[in-house]
C-alpha cells in the first residue's frame, strides 16, 4: 500500500495541517479529488491511520456506495451508527442523537434543517470529549440529502474540534451536483498522476531483470498507465517475460483489462462512460478528434459547458474538453488501454459512437480514409438507404488506396460498401469497380462479381455498359469463347445502332485471342469500317490493319499512313483504350517504340496502382508497354513495371502468358536464369493447347529463345516450330512480332541442318522486307547469314549490322555483331572480327548501365528479388561477348567509356541541341539529317548517359562541363 502513496507528500502535509487545526478547536474540511485509480482511498486510509494513532483523534468512517445513493440519509446513518459503536462507556448515549433518530424519507425543508442541526450538535458534543475525524470515502456516491448535510456541517466547523476528510472521484464529480463546501473552512486537493520517476520505481520494484527489460517495462507502464498507480500494479501483474506486448491479447493476465473494464461497466456514470468510449473509438482510427467535436460524439445532445475543471496535471481545463480534464486522451492513446475500453463496451454502443464520429469527420472535411476507418466497423445492412455519405466515403477511400497501391485495403472498403442497401445502378457501379480490383488476385471471384452486376440490370443500355468488363475478365481468364457469347447475347438485345457497333468493335478486340473468332471478327470489321460512325471507325480500321500486317500484306509505312492521322481523330470514349491499344501495337511493330510507350503510359495508371484488367484496351496496352520496353533493352524497367501485377495474379487463375514471357525474358537477359525458368514453368502446355490466343505463341517464342541461348538447339527448334504453327493458324506470317523462322533457322544451323535452315531464313527475309523495318530485316538477315555461311553469309551479316544500327534494337545489334565477329575470325580476318566483338561487348555493358557491372560468375543462377536487380550482374549478352572474345584470342584489360565520355561527335552535337529544347525535326533541319537518324543517335545517347527523358540531358552535359564525376567506368574485359 505504501507504494501507492508515492508523490503524495503534499496531500499528506495538507491533511496534517488540517488535523492540527481541528485538534486546536478550529475544524476543517479536506477533499481529495482524483480520477479512478490514483489512490484517493489509500490516501484517506493513511491519514486515518496516522491521526487515529499519533494524532489521537476519534474516527467516524463511512464509505458510500452507488447501491445506497437513492436512500435519503444513507451516508449520515452510516456515520452516526459508527458514532454509537464508538461512544465511550462512561457517556450516556441516550443524550445524543443516534442512528435511530434519522428518518428514512426525504423530509420537508424545515424538518430537514432541524434534523441537520440536531446531528451537528450531537457531533459537537462527541468532539468536545475527543477531537473527531469524520472520514467519508467516495462522496460522489452519497445520497443527495447526506451531501447537503455534509455541506451544512462544513459551514459550521469553525470552533469545532472536527476534521471532515472526504474523497471524490473526479469523473463522477463532473456528472453530479457539487456538494456545497465553503472555502473559508477547508480546501480540496486534486491528486495528480504519478510522474515518470515514480512509475519507474513501481515498475522496477519486482525481481531483477536485464537493463533492457527494466527500461522496456518502465516505458510501457508510463505510456499505458499515464501515472495511474492502480493500472501500473495491474499491468505489472499481467506482464510476462520477454518483449513488451503490442496487443492486449499478448498480456499474460487479465488484471489490466479488468481494471479498465470494471470502471467502465460498474463505476463510471453514463456520461463519463460515453466520453471514455468516444476517446477510445476516436483513437482507434487514423484521425485525431478532440475538444468539442469529441464531446459532441460522446453527447449527441446539446452541449452544456461548465466551469473549468482541474486536469490530472493540476491545471484548469476548459469544461468543453472533458477528455483532457479526466486524462482520458492520454490513457486511450495507448493501444492496450484502447483495446480494454472497447472490449468493455456493448456492440450497439460502439456502432453508435463510430457512426457519430465518422459523421463528424465527414462534416469537417477529413480525408475519406479517416471516415472509412470507422465505417468499416459498422454493420451497414441495417442502415437507411438514404445515407449515401457512408457509401461515398468508403468508395472515395477505396480510390485513394488504389492510387497508393493498397489494393487489399481498397477491396475491403468496397466490399463493405456493398453490404449497405443500394439502388441497383449504384450497386452495379460499385460491383464493377470491385471486380476490377479482385480480378488480378482472384479471377473467378472477379468474374462472379461482374456476372452479378450484369444481372442487376434489365435495361439493354445498362447491360451494355457492364458486358465489356465481363468480357475482358473472361478473356484474361482464358475463356474467350464465353466472352464472345456474352457480347453477342447483350448486343442482340440493344436497339441503338451506334451502341451495337461499339459492342461489335469491342468484341472484335476480344476476338484477337481466338484464332477462328479473330478471322470472323476481321471480316465484320472490314464491313463496319465503311459504314461506322467517325468515332467508331478508328478501332475498326486498326484491327483490320493489325490483321493485314500480320498476314504479310502491308508495309510498316502503309500501316503508319492509316494509324497516325487517326490518332488525332475523336474516338468514342467507350472505345478509347481499345483504339489506343491497337494503335500502340502497330506503332511498336513499326519500331516507333517511344510513341507506343507514350500511348500506354497515357492510359495505364501510375505505379503502384495495378491496371484495370476489366478493360480489354488496357490489357492490350500492358502487353505493348512491356514488349516495347523489352525491345529497347530496358530490362529492369520491364520487371519493375510488371512484377507487381504478376505477383498479384500468382496462383489465382490469371495466366497472362504474354506478360510472363516479357518479364521472364527480361530476367534472362539480366542473367537471372532461375527466376526466368520459374516464371515460364508456371504456365503449363496443356493450357496452351486448349487456348489459341496469340499470347501462347509469344510464350513459345520466349521459351525457345531461352533454350537457344543456353545451347539447347532441339528444344528451341520444337518451341519455334510450335509458335509458327500457332501463328499460321491465325494467318500471322509476318516476323514483326514472333520471328519464329529466324529462330528456327538458327536452331537448325546449331543442329547441323543448314539446308532446311536456309529455306526458313529466305522465307523470313522475304516477309521482313515486305514489312520493311530495320529490326525485322536485320533479324532475318542475321538468320540468313548463319544459314548460308561463307562469303554470302558474311555479306548478309554485314548488311544486318548496317540495318540494325538504324533501329532502336540493341539486343539484335549486339547478337548480330557477335555473329559477324565470329564469322570474320573464322574466315581469317581476326582483327576486324575482334573489333566487332569489342563493340558488341561495349554495347552489352552499356545496355546494363548504370547499375550493372561485369564480373559476376558467368552462368550464375542466383535468385534475386524480382523487384530489385542486384549489382553487380553479368547479363546474358555481356557473358556471350566475353566468351566470344576469349575464344577469339583477345587480350585482357580494355577500358570501356561510359556516360558523356562515350558520346560520339555526332551524338554530342545532337544531344546539345536536344538539351536546349529543340524537337527532332528542328535538330534534323539544323544539321541536315533525316529525322530517323536523329532518333537513332538520341536513342544511343540516352543509353550511354543512363537517362530516360529529354529533360535529363542538360544536367548530364552540365556535370561533364563542370568537371563533375562522369559515368565513365573501368571494367575488366577482354581486348
């Protein structure tokens, strides 16, 4: 008990002074006021002990209880019953007023005064023989008549040898009428919470522990008990060994929980209980709520501010901030106390509080996430349908979470919003948004959600708004035939001609994932393009152009004459992403990679948000962005942009073979062979056999490429030929997307079958020249050179290198330089051959700049984090170049220039003009160069400087001009 009286010397001294005055015949009253658990009862008992022994005072002790607070004179009767029991044997008690003279009913005013007077006179006669200490504990629980008598006595203490010692709970005092105690005859002392030093003494009073454990226990007690001795003792009893608990369930016992729960359930008045729970509920959310808003949450009726009340630190606190006056804000800011308070509340009580707090936050303009944090705890299915603000807050918070990449949180918010009564259109809209979030993580759940949204509508126009989302989800799931059925079924019930054409065009975009449906869709698009509205025609034209380009009937220049003008034309908003996806595909095939990426970036959300897979156009743009970035050689970016989506869909039914292929190839090029193999292995061939989507052909091509670079010629050939069969079934013969003939020709050369290889290479070269881009022609020439061999082969390889230098095709250029160098060395021209190999090696190093350096173990199957590329790393092409140089007899020590030092004179001149803000056309006019030449030089310069956009050029050149460290790097290579 002595520990509880830490830091109570001032109160004990005040009690000693009051007792001394009473013994001298000048009676005093003294009131100890405190919040629960601060030891007011222990303090009263200590004063009683001291004055009964050392002070020689006669003690009349009474403890009030809420059970007797409704009975008049209940407290008075306790005091005088104690007086009778303590009357000296030589005194005639019959002359004094006793408990039997006290009525059991509330008397009239005049009679009450007579009773009060008689009782005080009786007490005075008793005190005349021996000073009296009247000790009343928990005055707040006394009946009203007894409190009036206590005030009557306090006003008459002067001249009486009586000490009136009282205690009162501060929280109850705020809820009840004050007992009228005159300042002339006494004083009140508000007990403060224990300071950090005293709390530490209590916390360290147990068995010896390590210094770190001591500090942790003391800190936890200080934060979770706010200087309340009862809570400190309870928490210490609950603490086990080990680190401090983070949650209430981690405590070894229940005393701490029970102390708070008992006060809220049994001791707190309705108002202090509501206030405590309001503080706990507000603290359970992310938004602070204090002062008058907190009082409004606890007391939804009109506020009645009163005078200032002393807080736990002894300072006056405005009555409109009762939470601070009671120390509740500090206490329930700790999760242990907050959990204990919430566990003691009734669910309906918490729901009402959360609703009021959420409403207050909403009215104050708080962020939607702060409002939604409280709404998530409320059952909405019983709410009135008119409370739209709840649904809107949940939806707004979900969108904020999506932008921040917190998809799980957004999904939970929208699911909760859908539990409220909603109009069908509102419910369908939320279901659509939720399905878009669920689809990457659980394909079947998202599709079920979309089917339910479709069934909510009877109107054809409303169904037509949902059907494309369901169709896109089904395509992503690999069920293109079902998607086409849904689109036909919904379209057949629509009478609006323009809407029918929108649905037909959207369905045609979906049909590209099925060989038979694709042919039929293209035939319809040919007819539709001639009669379609101007806002529908661009996508119809784009799809027809894609088919004709794949069928080998168009050149890249002809395709661009169709695409570029239509990019400026207005397009129906419902078809916008689909049209841009088709246009971006053709731009990518035409080697206009920056423009293709720009269209994708325009429509796809910025990381960390995931793309919307219920939008068939966004599905297409995801693929374009990944492949265009791979072709540029920015392998790390391919992984960084797409790994989150692949991680989300793992094991949930969305196979996404094209995206898997692109990310696997990026890992493979960086030398991460194990992750690349694992990614490809997640897609089984049985699925590919049952699905004629172009995506599986891309996967076969990627897998064949990995087999080839590892020297597994037969496996590579099998996959290349399988890819070819899949593409032929779609009438896709052009090498623009999957140059399978070139790959198969190289594999056949590796297998010693050059004649068969030459047939494929010549057919590939013919189709490549029809399309006419440097990338396709250069790749085909490389395969032709390998197949034909000899001098003719050297001629083809030299031409391939010259052509590829004009294209943003770094991987193809490096591979062809390696073939050319080895062929020259084999033909006896070692010097030129090694120059080619050195150039290939330098370009390969630059392709990995600025983060990668050579030197890691060739062939390493290290398993890096798929989101972060470790350095140093030796990419596939660096390793291949070093092997070729070593085989070709090159010497060691070669310096590779990086950064601005690596720029050629022509590149530097163009970069300097670009840094001033000039466009490519303006640079070409100033230097008398073709625009394509300017673009090629800039692409090479970007790679050497390690930048990705024009605005970064000035700083690179500025750093070089001021002597700042350049990106030049000494590497160990073969020369």
